[in-house]
C-alpha cells in the first residue's frame, strides 16, 4: 500500500472529509499532541516532559511508594496547568464531529479531560484521568475539581494516602477501557490517529488492529511516527490547523 504523506493542501482535507463521509464507522485515537496547542506539554519530542523529568521518578508505583510527596508535587503542577488550559480547535471539532455522529468514540491516552471539556460525550480514557483520585488502601475513589490543597492528600474514609487515578508505567490499563478500545479499533473502517508518537502499547497497537481488519489509517502528526509506512495517509501538520480546515470542510465551524 503506498502511503501518501502530505502537508496540508486543500485536496488532503477534502480527501479525509470524503473518507469520513464514506466510512460507516470512524474512531479516533489521540495522544498528547492533540493538547499541545492548549499549552499542555507533550511527553516526547522537542520540549517533551520526559526530556526534563525521569518517568521512573514520577510515573511509576515505585516512585509513588518511595516519595508520594514528590509525585504529588508533579501531578499538582500538571493539574494547575490543565485547569488553566482551554480545549483547542482539534478538541472542539472532534467533539462536534462526535455530536453529529460523524465519528464514534474518541480513544485517548491523555488524562487531561480536554476532549470532554470540548463537549465530546464518548471518550475512552486508556490511561485514566488526572482529576480522579483513589485510596491506596480502601475502595475510596473520587473526582477532584481542583488540585488538592494538602499533598499528598489523605483518604477521608481511612486516612491512608490517595493517589492520582492515572495509569503509571508497569501498571495494567483499566480493563473496561482497553477492552472497549480493542473492540472499537477492530470494527473501525477508518481510524484518525492524532498527536501520538505511537511509542506506548497497547494504545499504539490500535491503528494496526484497524488496518488488520481492513480499515484505513490516517495519521495527523507534524513529525514521523513508527506507523507512517502502514498508514493510508499521513498529514504532516499540527492538529489544530488540520481540524480547523476539516471542520470548515464538514460545515461544523
Ligand atoms: N498536533 C499534532 N501532533 C502534535 C502536535 C500538534 N500540535 N505537537 C506535537 N505533536 C505530536 C508529536 O510529534 C508526537 O508524535 O504529538 C506526539 C506526542 O507524543 P508523546 O509526547 O509521546 O505523547 P503520547 O503519544 O500521547 O504518549 C503516550 O506515553 O508517557 C506516556 O502515559 C503517557 O499517555 C502518554 C503515553
Ligand atoms: Zn481509604
């Protein structure tokens, strides 16, 4: 299959719009890049968080067990950043596409909740949500609407530590989320892969699944990904710019 790698001519937008109209079932996979234009740093690439911080010190169960305060300081910083961030045009157009049933679920690796804040109603959060907290000892779980005052926060039921409700390296993904994502990707006739480096599994496997079941893959990313050669179309552009044009082409904005 020859892959078209295009920048962003009008014909590329028209082509994707046509594929979406013809697709009986389109799903979307997003990563940190879809929130980059909202001012939320990505993990890899030029200014990625993992260039400045070591994930082993901040995003693993071992890191939390050895220094919960340090881990919470980092999550509190990210929560404050996310609380100030606004959904960008990519989130907004994707939400409008979903409201018009143009696309099915948005499967996201992001924990920032910006798809939902943009109005998306069917979001599969593979890696959890930064506003969720859960107790490390009892079954207490809750959703915060602002960063915790005291860190590390304590469980109101048993006094033990609360941890962020996100998936850390080495942890299993939420069973229901990954099961749904695999099912949706295998049924999709088209998957739009937006703003992910496709370095982390099983999320990175989803577009391969769509392809293996005969679906088409469109990647929207300003830099190359390991899946570019398998994709039917690669749009070498930022998500905000692409979805602004697609939103206009589909008459959504
Ligand atoms: N529009 C589209 N894509 C963009 C933009 C943009 N404006 N800016 C950056 N990108 C792309 C980058 O080129 C990169 O390929 O977004 C991608 C971000 O990749 P990562 O930072 O690796 O984020 P992601 O793929 O979501 O990481 C997956 O890794 O650390 C874990 O749990 C974390 O969920 C995260 C997972
Ligand atoms: Zn508890």
